[in-house]
C-alpha cells in the first residue's frame, strides 16, 4: 500500500481538489515531469532574489543599493544554466530586469509594507510553519502537520498581512479579483493565527513579465473569521476523504476543466492511456518534495 502522507500543504490540498488522480500521481507516488517548468524555475529564482535582498536590508542592515545587488546575484545563481524556452519571456535577463523593476516600484526602506519583527529579533521573511492537526496518521498515530512557507508577514496600514509576490504574463482587469477566496492565502492566515500572530489578510503583488515591458499591480484581501473557519472545515473534510480513498485504494478521475487549467495537467496523457505506467516511465521521474525542509529528493 502507498504510504499515507504525514504532512499536508497548500499545493497538495489544491491538487486533491483539482483531481484525486492527480494527487495520487504527484503527491503519493511522487511522479514529476522530467522537463522542469520554466514558470516554476524562474519563479523560484525570483523569490530567492527577493528573500536575499530583504534579509540583507532589514536583518543585516546593509544599504539599499547593496541589498538589491545581492538580491540580483542570488537570482542569477538560482537561475543558473537553465535553458529558457524560446517562446517564454522568463529568461534570465528578463527575470533580472523584473527584480530591478520591482525595487523601482517598491523600494527597500520606502515600501509601506515592512517585514514584521518577531519576538526572536528576526523579521518574518519567508515565514515557515508546521501546525499539528487534530487528525491522526492511520499507521503511526502521530498528528498530521499542515506546513508551508509564505513570502513574508508584514505590517501595513495598521494591520498585519501575509505578502505574496507573483510573476505572471499579464495583469488584466480580473487579476486583482481572483484572490478573494484563495485557499492558499486563507491557510497562511489560519497558520499565522495558530502561531499567535493576528494576520487578517493578504497583500498580493504581481509583476507581469513580457518580452518588451513590465507592469505591476497590488491587491489587498481581508479574510473574515467565518471564511477561515470554513477553510479549516474543508481541510478536515479533505483528510477524511483522503483516508477513505487510501484505505480503498480508489482515486477518482475529475474529467473536467481542471485537466486543461494553467496550461494543462501534466498527467492528461497518463489518464487517457490503457498503459499509464509505460508513459510514466517515459516522461516522468519520481522526486519527493518535503514541505518541511523545502527540498526535493529523487526516489
């Protein structure tokens, strides 16, 4: 029998909601495409640059120019020798330009969203959490953990918010409205409140990266106690459903728009094949992601 997970995060929760079969392949069997996604790779390098620049400025006391330069260097190293597809705007050069653009619009030291100072003297930059749940692992009996890491917790306009940075290809009229019910961010608020930090919502900052220009937009979303309670109830409903599926070894196929969302599910060919294992071995490899250590290891 496939091992039951001991840690749940927003990515695995979203995968289950999209399709239990996708959750099985990606988070229980740990199949990942052999070819890395330019969006994931470029986004991770961008996030590394932001983190290093913020820590240099707010924790180490370095100047604005030096901190931004260290952030650009960190992005450069994280991007490495990755070959960007010709049809993508997320090349190394454009990602470096995007980070420079970000700090032009939200300068260190002038940004009204300031990383929260924690009791240990550190700033809440890349704030990590692992919250024990009232749900026992069916084999070990230990509490399951809900884990994650948000970009930072900030003080802004008299309140405390999670700030999340997004890169995208466009910032249309509906960009700001898509976050009002985002489970990922509601979960961040829930986790921060469980940790004793009264976070009330999320600031989402988007930077659009095109081959010829950049743009930015910001959305502020408050989450009511009722909405957070409903998110928590949904989390436990997911765990109960997952336990039933695991015990029965039955993971349903959600043959709907989720198969084509966000550029298409990587497992569509697998789901439509009479011999899925052959396709898995051809186009995928087994890599397990740890939400606790934030590392991935080959199996």
